[in-house]
C-alpha cells in the first residue's frame, strides 16, 4: 500500500496480484521500473515476506554467502530490494532458481536484468519479469483521484501524483539521482552534460520520430554515442522505443523508430507546461494509452505506421500470423478523420480498427466506406485486446 504524508494508505491489488501470479509459475520474479515508481513500497506490502534492502552494508555482508542465506530461508518469501547494489546481482538469483526452488524471491532493480556488465547472467528461462509502470489508469481508484489532467501533469510516480500542486523541484532532483545512482553505478557513462541534454531533448520531443544525427550536434557527441545513450535509456525504462510496422513497401517508413518518454509528468516539466491545453491533453492521452498497454498487456508488440506522405497510425499491433490491429488515440471521438484509416486498410485490409477516445464510455461502431471502426474507452480497448 502507498502511504502519503497525511498517513493515508492505498492498496495496490493490481500489482500485488501480478507478483502472486508470477510466483505460482516460478520461484524468482524480477520487478523492474524507474526509481520512485513504487517498487519498495509495493514489495513491503506483500504478505509474509522477509524484506532485505541491498543498499545497506549489513545486508550486502549477509548475502556474501548466498547458499547459506538461501538455505536458512527455505519455504520463505523474500524481497531483495535494489539488488543491483550487489557485486554480482544475478548470482544469488541463479542459485535460488536452480537449487532453492522453495524460496520465493522477488528482486527489484531500475533496469532490465542484464542491462549492464554488472549482471553477468540474464537468467533466461529462470524468472518472470514484471515491469512496474507509472500509475496506470486502472489504479486511479485505488489512489482516490481519477483526475486525468492531474495524472497527466504530475505524472505517475506515486510521490509526485499524490502532491496537490505540481512537484516542480522534484523532477530535477529525480534526474540528478538517476544520473548518480543508476547511470553511474550501472553504466559509468562520461559527459553528464551531454547525456542530460539528450534526455531533455527526448522528453521535449516525446512521441516523435527518432533520428540520431539530429541529436548529435546539440549534445556535442557522435551519432554512435547518441545510439548508445538511447540503448541505456531504453534499458533503464526511461524511454519506450516503438519501431515502425512495415512489409517493406517502397512508400512506408521502415527503420526510424518513435521514442516515447516513460512519464507524462516529466514531459510537462521539460516542456514548461503548467496548464494543459486541448492539444497538449491529446498528446498526453497517447502516452497514457501506451502506459496502460505496458501495464495491463505486458509483452505486447507495439508498432506505429507511417508512409512517406506523412499519413500516420499511432499504434499497430502485429502479432505473428494475425492481421494488424489499427489503434488511433483521440482526445474526443469527433476528432477522428478516416483518411489515414482508408490508406492503411487499402494496404492491409484485414484486422480490427479501434479509436480509443477520452470521451467514450460505451463502445460503439461506425463504418467508413465499408471499414468498421470501434470507438472505445481505454479499459474497453484493453479488454478487447486481451481476446
């Protein structure tokens, strides 16, 4: 549960059930997410767990003998928080998975497992991955605040979301800690100014098409360094890289990805938005849809589509052996224009088409020149995509 400054408490049953379900399938769960997204508080709210903070020297000393540690906790449920503080974080998880399957482990970290040389084994096949996103909309009732403008402006880090106003200074403090504790400890990058300038530019341009050469000059680094920076930001969940959907047709974008920032609050902060205009809300809605899909439908292979005449589809789901699903994000259903749909479906006639709009509460359908489109709320879209 989340505890606020006034001792209010919010349960997080959505994520607790995800961890419990994962433990039914495997003994080791890797819980990743950006700093201050709520990993520690979530783990401490699990029932009947022994909690160990790997930032503490005494805990690191205790874990110097991983076999002895695990042997003493047979049939227990344990949390190894901030496990990247250990010299070889993957060692104890591998031993637990292979030799102590009755010990249920949830380990937390800020990056994907294996993102840096500190993780010497990615534990493929030995663990379940759970990516803790910023607060998804499905959780807003648990936080007793369903104001979408507030969620967009403050973002989805619980401590930021729970502030009545806008936590202006906290955004820069968070970025400073991200550099010091995540980037330096895991990747040891140099040129802090260049790296943070790159993050700033990405956040301002969030949702746009990515070309490395466009960032190289203002950041005063090479195109190769920019590509390396992007890989680091993706591994630490600061950005989501969405690749284009294409069957290599000559008039389609086939290589340039779109890059989305992890949280709407940071976008608003770096853009200088204190009050959101209608067009701003539309951009934030696209990010909230992406966050919801990441939270509720983990592992979904999302793409975007764009042709060289600049017709663009926000998201395309293209699972192997199935026709592509068309998804457009709109602030209001009335904003949808079917021109791009017609062009896309001329190339890819099979597949479902959705418009997910903020003002839709009950799904309805419309037909455009024989093409059926479902207008839906975000949760109804999620439910349909599960089928």
